[in-house]
């Protein structure tokens, strides 16, 4: 597994963890925080997928 694939896996894991925490959060502010974090990690994962695809195409 390459470094980019390791990062992709980590970002996907963090996304899932943040989504779970958001579902379990009882306070609205914390729920929103973890939903924003999940979205950020989702975007980073998408960037990693693009970087991997670009690297494989080269």
C-alpha cells in the first residue's frame, strides 16, 4: 500500500468516526462540529482518490 492509499484509508476512517460521533452527540453544537469535520475528511479522501488516480495514469 502506498502512502497516498494509507492516507485515503485514514481519511475514510476519520469520516466514519466523525459521522458516528455526530449521530451520538446530544448537544447540537457538538453534532454540527463533528458533521463539519466529517465533511472535511470526506473532501480530503476525495482529493486522495484523485491523486491516486493521477499517479496511476502517469
